[in-house]
C-alpha cells in the first residue's frame, strides 16, 4: 500500500477470499485530500482482487445522532434514517472515484454499495439489532459475511495497540468499532485495517481520482 496509508491486521486465519469489502469511515470525508487518498487506496486494493466499498455516514449521521440526543426519537425510525443517509455519502464517493453504485457485489474491479438497498433484500436488515450500537462497521462486516469476502476497516486513526492479534471486544470498548461488530464479524477469517498517514499525497490516480488536493490533518475517526 502507498505511503499515504498505514495498514495492519486484526485477524488472519485460513486462505484469503477472492473479494474484499472496504468499510470507508465517513470521517475520512472531512479530510481535504480525501478523494486522492481514497482513490489510491482503492486502486491498490483493486489491483489484487475486486473491492466493494461500504461508506459510513460520517458527519451527516453525526448530525442525526445529535438531533436524537437532544430529543429522543423512535429508535427504529432513527436507525432507518441513519442507513438512508449512508446513501448520500455513498453517492459522493462513487462520483469522486468514478465507480458504479451497486445493490449487490458486482463483477467490477471496484464499486460502492448502496447499503440501504442491499439491506432491504432477503431480510438482511432484520439480522442486525436496532440502535446506535450498530453502525457502518457492523453493516460492512455483515456485507462481508454474506458475500464471503474479507474486510478492510479504514478509519481516521489506527486501532489502539495495533500490534495485538484478535481483540475486537477491546476495540469495541475503546469506541474504535461499534458494540455489535465482534458478534457480526465472528464468521470472518480476515479483517485488516488502514488509516491515513499525516502527509498528503501530491499526485492523482488515473481512473480512480479526479483532483489533487493538499493539506489535511490526522483528526479522529
């Protein structure tokens, strides 16, 4: 992987799968140079096998969380609205990378998943609890399990104690992943992570990125 990203492994058993699901943390979209960074990441991963991106809601869903905290709303309504808002960031990323949005894994090198449409099929949404303990982390893991794919979690910061082996419960307690992730990811044999390095890239990636942007800060996840 290029020097603009640091990566590591959370779990690795058995043989790699022929496809990888990339959970793209929504907070990455607040980095000024995110289109170039994400394009480089996707090109590097897609060179090895097809990748399917599940994009988190980021600041948009954080706004919904703030509204819900101010005056509690129906939990199921908020849950569905948060998933719907993931469609907004999915469209944003698909446009920036010039890749298609799909409702199921496709035979393309790279695509962005419409999470709401995917969850609406085959009663998949009903397999997840309702509430803020389920975020795009668990949704991406759910997608990877159903698709028989490996999972790459990309966030603004690396996981705490990145040298350790499988420690999903501890990562959930730290807030790096959501509380339900360990349960839904139990069937996954390969889980990796990636976080951006502070130094911004300077060259766009043909075919996956359209602009070169300078700046950015490490921020929080």
